[in-house]
C-alpha cells in the first residue's frame, strides 16, 4: 500500500463580517512531492531496511499511523503501481517480532 497525497487549493473569503477559508478544489497527486510533510498511512505498510522489494522487512506501520517524508527515493513499479520509495520518520512502528518500537 502506498501513501495518497493531495494538493488543496483554497482562498480567503468573507461571509458577512467573518473572514474564512474557502475550498476551491482538491487534487490527488500521483507522487509525494513534499519532503518534510507528514502523511497518514491508508493501510498497514511494511518498512524495509533498503529501498527494494528484496530488502528485509524490519517493521510495520499500522493504518492511520503518521510518517514524515524525509526523502523521495527511486521509483519502482510495485503491484502494477508506479510509486517511489520513501525514507520516513515515524513515532511508532511495530517490529517484525511484534513488539512496538518508539523513537
């Protein structure tokens, strides 16, 4: 499973005497372009020790866990989806032995 990234377009508008945000539209992005931004896992995600399907699985992020993208790495087609490997930072993952690890 991969992260889904969205680009949100908005402007300030006035409703009576109140200044508020007005949503113009939202687009799903095919590529995570914003290093330093945080994303929510849409499903459980295997964390590997290198950007390769043959690399060892060292941990698991659970659905709704949050990760900060530190670097967008090489692209690869996985299960028919063109996506990029990501180097991430997260507060909580579950090691392959089932124990929770926290930084």
